[in-house]
């Protein structure tokens, strides 16, 4: 472990409290100069470390920097060597993940960024991705899945995010079919899945799965156009998630546990339990025609089974649904 990481580890153990430079040096067997250089490096990387005269150094409770080392420390053993790529600012983690998948020899990996300048959502929408308040991550995979089964990855990812949140906090998020995660009636997470396929074999060559999760509310708030629908996992007064690395690692842990047996579809029961659109009136469009319906089930491919007002049933495989009031 490098000097800076050894220093960081000790500061994290006493996060919010002071520890003298001499105590750091004695504990780590380093010189005071090495401690000072390590602190400066950590500060340059974005860690909020306060130097207090006659008291030493203190890692602020508000310090929360995404790092490869921080993520690895919380991963399951079988993921310890999983390829992780982090960036301070990037246009889109999905774009960079696609580039890695196309140009590198890696068959899988994950891309993370503190900020996205051109974050993308479904149906050409943008995803607001300010610095240091969210988790913006994209998996790239080369699965042995058919086009039909590839749609399961979106639902699997939604379940993984929910399970990770539920494990680390007291929050109980819910899912709006097909890829949005809600908390307290506001959207806190979106998932964007993109595929590169071989049309001759009908198999997926590369799958990119992007996750955008609002962990904390931006300092300046959400933009006006999304201020009534966007929310965050935690508030300024809550301390359930003080380290985004932990949440990132747990999302990865949960995702890969599901992904390894995705074709068995056992995770769909967890998806159904959290899908709040079941039994509620919706509208959707097909070929420019609008329909009213009530969702009644999730099919084995992750499709939404709906019942139309005239009693007919139909399965939606993709698209946007709008929530309405229940039938009278």
C-alpha cells in the first residue's frame, strides 16, 4: 500500500477527529516530511484534510472522493481484480465504457466519473451529473446472451442498485418500469443499457450498462426543469452514506451476484416486489396511438404485462409509460 493510502486509512479511522503529524509518523514508521507530502497529495486529489495548528490533521466528514483503492477495499474477493477506471470529469461514462470495450483486451470492467458533462438518459434525454454528489458508472460486458435475454440486464441492474441501498441504509427504494429508481416519489436513479450485437448470430457482442444515482442533492439544487421530479438518496443532515466508494462497491457486488445466474431469472421476483407501477393506471404509446392500461405482471423477459381498458392483455418490451390515477 502506498504512503498516501496508509495515511488516508488512518485518517479515515478517525474521520472528523484530529491526529497529529507525529502520531501519523510514529504509527506508520515514516518521517514527518513523508507525512506532509502524503497529505498534500491527498488534498490535491480532492480529499478535504484540514491542518490545525498544535492539533494535527483531520479528514473532514464531508470528504468523499471516488477512488479505485477505496472501491476495491469493499469488493467481494472474486471482484478484487475487476478492472476499474475512474475520471474526474468525462462527457459520458457510457461513451468511455464503449471505447474501452472496443479498443482494449478487457472483456469487462467499470468506468466511473465524479462529473459528466454530457450524461445521457433513455430516449435521448440528458442526465444531470454534477460533481461530487452522485455516482455515475457504466459497466462494459461481453456476455453470452441473446438479444432477448440482454433486456434482463436492465432489470437486474435496477434490482442490484435497490439491494445495495437497502443493505447500507434504512431506505426502501422502488422501481418504475423499466429502469428508473424512486424514493419518496422522486427519481433518484436512472439506468441506460446499450448493446452492440451480431445480427447474423443474434448474440450480443458488447453490453454497456450505465447507472446514474443522485447520492446527495447538488449544492445549488437541481435545475428548474427537473426540480419537481428529481431527488437524492440522502440529505445534508443524514450520515448513512458518507463514502460513495462503499455504495459503488456494493452495487458492483450485488450486480455480479445476479449477473452470474441472470438466465435463471430468480431476481425477477425481487424486481416485481419493488415495481410500484403494478396495479396502477398508466398510459403508453404505440405507433403514435395512446393507450390506457393497468400493469398486472412482469414477464420472464422483464416485459411489463398490462391489461387494457377493454380487458385485452399486452406485453410492453420497451418504451415510456406515464402514471395515471387508478381506474374508477
